[in-house]
C-alpha cells in the first residue's frame, strides 16, 4: 500500500519573517483542507446511515428469501 507524501522532512531554518508567514499560511491551508475532508466524511457517514434506514424499512420477506429495495428520492 502506498503511503501519502510528507510535506516536510528534516529541519527547516527560518531566517526571514516572510518564510515564517509563508509556512503559517501553508499550515492554515492544510488545516482548512483537513476540516473540509472531516465535514465530507461526516456527511458521507450520515448518508450511509440514512441508506441503511431506508433499506431496513423496505425489506419484504417471502419464506426464507429477503428482497431489498433502494429508492432514490428526488
């Protein structure tokens, strides 16, 4: 399994204030992306739970055979 690349490896010498601000800006961008992905993950979990509920309410049993329906709401 391939691993994700690591943005920074080793030591970084900060000699200029602009470099420090650039790194802070990059960290803010990364944190924003992490927050966005976490929100998307939670949304997907909610959709999965909703689909499970829909499937569980639409089961029709006939003898030992279960028929599953999934309806798409518009």
